[in-house]
């Protein structure tokens, strides 16, 4: 999977958790999930589960703590995929 | 200062009608919501019938966001949100703006147990060592107050937001809790109601107690027989009812439609003493509860012209009638009109009180007393106290002026509320 494809896939996951007043095109690689995209912190757990399913990887609690921005998430996904492949 | 309290909104999600229009039509024409449940047969229940609201899938998107719908597996929560939001809309009230709660509006929305199916789903995951896979929605779907929490967020309610629980008394008790809060001036509007899940996990315990009818699996619509000589036990049900209670000043100021006034009421318990037990009401407590409700409402017992009983369709129905007769000091043709809606949708457990209060208030709005079904063979013990003309078997034209509604629940708990047609 290309980097662009991974980003697209992650964006699709994140979209579902956006509050009504945050538009999809506000998601950038730099976006902070909680502070900028206004995602409820409780939903970060669900994003992690969705990412696990979509990429067939397993994220640890520490991975979750580091996953503050879209970029962080992509980096973690990248690391996990490299490990498993 | 004491405030008068009126009802300005209604919502319902009942086995024989989702929404006021369908529900009213079913009540007026004796249309049953009790159906055969293949799942209960498969699970070898003795009673394989139940009353369950029929919700169309595409309806849910009107009430829940796509995010809220993900992993939603709590039927009571769905019913409660539909009834609650419908009642708020029916009252023509706005949702609070994004940044500021509506400090004057609160919620008392009860249940017995919420999200049983969700809880089951979680238990399976937990037992397989998959706790981390539960996600964020497990807690709010299975906490009892999940229903008031969901509604609270949708409305932006900033006053008291809580969930009460007192078995089959829950819905009626909630109305009185909401009433007291407005009467004392601590809230201007309260959304009140109750909900109960559908499904085997809710109903199994009652089946196991052998208090449900076993011989009507082929004729579900005949199974629930309140006040009948052949009453064979209550038919389990589910759903939700909701009412918007509001101070009279607020209702008049905004030109709201007023369905009825809440004159007062009472709650008590028989303490599981005397004839009372965990499962049977102490008659002395029932009589006292009704008498106290009359007194608290500033009326005379003879003023009550219509009663909606708890009347679950067991042999104990006659005892309930006897308690009403004693409390209201009326027999024969001096007994008020009385009905039980459970003949049409069964016993909706924690949702029973609120669904039946909505139906009662609709009688005031329509100037009718909805007909009883399945009691062509009235219990002879009831006929010694009540003239049959007071137990209409078909919907009749009669404008209820003052109406009493009572609910009784496991734990020997009672609630009685008095409604009146509104006149200033």
C-alpha cells in the first residue's frame, strides 16, 4: 500500500468521528485529533480499533498515547506494517 | 412559590404504534401490538409472544448521527431517544445552542436495565480476553442513565438530568419527580419518560417465574386479558413513552399547546409487610397511595371520572379494582370509567408507566376513553364492585375531566398521578 493510500484510508476512518461542524477537508497531516479536529477523546479508542481492523495491525497502549496527530498515526501504522511485512 | 404544571409535549414508541398518530389510532380501534416472537420459540420460552415496537431502519438516521449508530445495540435506548425527541419536538421546543446549555430544562428518564444486548456482546468479548476491543460505546449504552445522558446531550439540557428506576412504577414515578421539580420552581421544563429493552434477556426471568401466559403462542392478540376471568398472566413488552412537563407560565408565555394539567400525585411503598412482598403489592399501601394522590391534588375522590389501572392481566386484577374502589369510595355505576391498555401492548415493564400515561393524556385530548380488549368475560369478582358499563369494551366518547393513573412495581412500590383537562 502506498503512503497516499494509507493516508486516504486513515482519513476515511477519522471522518466518521468528526463533529458536525468540522469538515472533512479540514483534515491534514498536521491535524491534532483532539485540539484541532475536535474529536472526543473517548473516540480515539474507537479510531485505534478501526485502524487495527483496516490495516490488520495491533496497536499497544503506548502507541495510542503517542498518536496525537494524523502524522503520528501514519508513522505508527508505517512502523507496524514494516514490522509485519 | 408553587407553580402549576402542564403537559405540552408527548412522544411514544409502543408495540402497537411508533409516534402519536399510529399509537392513537391503535388505541382507538383496539389494534394489538402483541406478536409471536420466533426467537423466544427457538430459545424454548414457555411464553413465545411479546409486545415490541416496530422501528424502521431508516428512521434511526433521523434521531442518531452515523457515529452514534455505530455499534448501537441497546433497544431501550433507541426507543427512549425516539419517544423523548418526539415529545420535545411535539412541544415545539428548541434544542439548546451549541455553546450554552438550556439551564431551565431538565430530564428524568427512567429504565430498569439498559442495553442488555450490548452488555451481552461486551461480556462475550471480555470472557474471550478481548476487553481492549470493547471501544468507547459500551459504557454509555449499558449504564442505566445512558438514556438520560443521550437525551441530555441532544437537547442540551442544563437542569437536572437523571434516570430513576423503580421497576414497573418507573415511568409514573418519573412524572411526579419532574412535576415536583417544576412545581417548586427549580426547573421550567422537564422531559420525563421511561424505556425498556426488548428481547429474551429482559423477558426470560419472568418466563422462568411462570407468570406469563403459555397457551396463546398461536393467538398472540388474545393473550393479554386484563380484568378477564381468563386472565393468564402478563404479556412482556418493551418501548418508551415521554412527556414534556412545563410550568403553566412558561407554556402560556410561549403559546404552547396544553394537553393536560398534572394536579399532583403520590408515591409510596408497602414495605413488603402485611400482604406485600417483593412481587405482590400491599393493598393498604396501594389504597394509601391513591388517597394521598387525591389529597395532594386538592380534589375529592368523587371528582375522578376516569382511571387507568396498572391491571397487568393476572388474577390479581380483581384485588387492584377492590383497592381502587376502597380508595375512591365508589362502587357500581359510581365507579369511574376504567381501562387497562396492557390488553393491546402487554406489560412494557419499566416503560409501562410512561407509555400508559401518554395514552391516558391522549384520552383527554381526544375526549375519549379507549376500549378494553380481551375482557368480554369480565372477572366476576370485578363485577361485584364495578358496573360493566364503566369498563368500556369499545372506545367511547367521554371527555375525561379528572383522571387517575397508577403503576405498581416489584419491591412493593406504588405511584399514582392525577391529570386533569386544562382549564384556566
